[in-house]
């Protein structure tokens, strides 16, 4: 075997020689295992002294490469499985977050509904207990258009501090038991008294002259300081009165009487197809 038996590495283009020595003490000059483009070792040595050893090494390299490939595949499968689990956890977390958000919104809605119910119960159970009140109608309300309504002083006094002062402090209304209402009509006063007794507003009462009646009731609420009626009626306006056709008049009324609930609802609502509404200061 001559020392001219050499080979060139296909990767680094360097000459490869066998490290084993011949019997004469010189290197045998035969090439070491080379690597193909796929990374597998190949024997290119004809040295009988080192052939078996090189072949064993080549087999070991190949076995190690196969083992690493299998481990890499297992690792990839594990990573893919973990990614699936992670996506599942993310989806569950998003679902849980959405459920918590919906639950929070429902809780806020229930709190608001409960508060409204408590206010209505308190409003309906308020009864002025001054001795001597008659259980029948003892106060007459008059409107400019000829309306005449019989009401109970105890109910009016219990619902409104203004009525209580008028009917119990020596003013002329307390002597005559008559109250002259101004700038309202009998339809609006009828709705106003119905709420004073029942604590609710009926949408059927607003089938005609909606804007006019709404403004009169708002004026009565503010004049006689009936905050619960004003708050309830603002919600009623938002849900039942406002439309695209009367939007301008509702904006004007909301600004004139400082109806914050109505203002906010109009600004935030998208059903009017209006991007921004500005109210005068």
C-alpha cells in the first residue's frame, strides 16, 4: 500500500490521511472516513491495520446520527404537542376572560336593576304621616287648559318636598288646598300624577305629542324636585322617545334641562348614524 492513496474531503476539500502508523513507523497515508453531502460517514481507507477500527467508528457515527434524528423527531412531536396544549390553554383563558366579562356586565346590570327597584319601592312607600290627613282626595290641581285633578295631600307631600312646603307651611295652597300649575297641559299632568301614585311611566301615554309631553314632565319633575321621577323618565326617554326624526329637539331639551342621562345616551349611541354630537355649554 502506498502513501499516495489519499482522498479529498467533500466538505472542506482538505486531504484526509489515516492516523494509524504502519509497521515501519510511518503513517500509512490512507484517507480517513469522509462525509458525504448528507452527513453520513464513508470508509475510504484500504489500510488493513486500521480498517476495522475505522469501520466501527463509521458505524458508530451513523448510529449516533440516526439516534439524534429520532430524538429530534420526538422533540419536534413534543414541541408540537405542547404548542397544541398551549393554544388550548390560551383559548380556555380567552373563554374564561369573556365569561368573567359577561358575568361582570350582568352583575352590574343586576345591581342597577336592584338599585332602581329599591328606589321605586322607597318612592312608593313614602307617605307623609302628619296627623289629620284625609285618606280621600283633598288637593285639587288645575292646569291652564281646564284640567282639574283631585289628589291626596299625603301622597304629594311624601313624594315632593316642594309640595310638602306648599301644603303644610301656611302658604295659600295650604289654606285653599288648590294648586295652580303653569306651562303644562292636562295630558302631561295626568301622566305626572300616574307616576306619583304608581312609580312607572306607560309608553301608551306618549303615542302623540311626544316631545311636548316629555318636556312638560321634565319641567314638572325639576320644579317640584322629584329626582326619582326625573331619573326614571330620562331612561324612558332614551328607550322609548328618542328617534332619528326628533333627535334635534331631544338634544335641545337635554341641554336646556341638563339631562345628563339623555345626553350621554345620544352621544354614545350608534343607531343614529352620527359620529359625534356636541352640546352647547
